[in-house]
C-alpha cells in the first residue's frame, strides 16, 4: 500500500474550517500520491478505505454538479457501480441509506448506460435529462442528504485517520 502523508498543521487548519476542508486535504493528498485520476494500477496501490473515499469524492463532485446522468456520461459509471463502493459504504462506513440508493441507481445505469455513455453534443447531453427523468429523484435525494452524508464521511475518516494518511509533524 502507498503511504500517503499530510502535515498535522495543514490538517488541523482545514478541520477548523469545517468538514469539507478537512476531507479535501486528505482527498487531495491521496489524489496527488496516485497522480490524479484512479486507474487500475492506482486502485491496487490504495487500501479499501482510500478507494472508498476517492469514489465518494467523484460521486459527490459529479452528482452535485450535474446529477447521476452527468456522472454516467462522464464515464464514472464503472468506477462507482462496478467497484464494491456501495458495499463498503454499507458494511464498513455504516451509510446504509446512501448504499441502498447507489444499488438502485446501479440498476438504472445498467438499463441505460449505452445511451448515457455515448458521445454527444451539449444539446444532446442536455436532452438526456428530459429523456431519463427516472434519475431526478435520486439527484434530489443526493442533494437533500449531501450535508449529512458528507458529515458521516468526515466522521468516519476522522475516527479512522490512520487508514487514510500518515500525519507528519513538521
């Protein structure tokens, strides 16, 4: 496993700013250590908790920006739905409601992935939201629960910090 280091002062300062800043310090350190986007090789260099956090970050960014259709269209469907991400959220992180929702969206992804993952113009992409309204409730559910789920993620990371990073004193 790859050893990922963060400075204690940087982590403490981020924690004072809130859960989002705290998580971003750790996520940034993991992404920097593996060269940005997760690949098969990268996944093998990270432990399950580090990978789950990267999946959370990708899910969070994509869904908050453009919903599940955007996440799928941008090619993250396999990263989110083919990994044991939802299972880890349920079994290890005790986030059953998010895990359950992801299993439901996984079914929609399987049914519609060919069309949603196709290259298309901006106009055609925007039309996907009207053509596939079944994702709307899940987008809304994610936005409505985002703060609570982010808090749960931050709490898990804080309580298990040694699974994510090595904290160094300067």
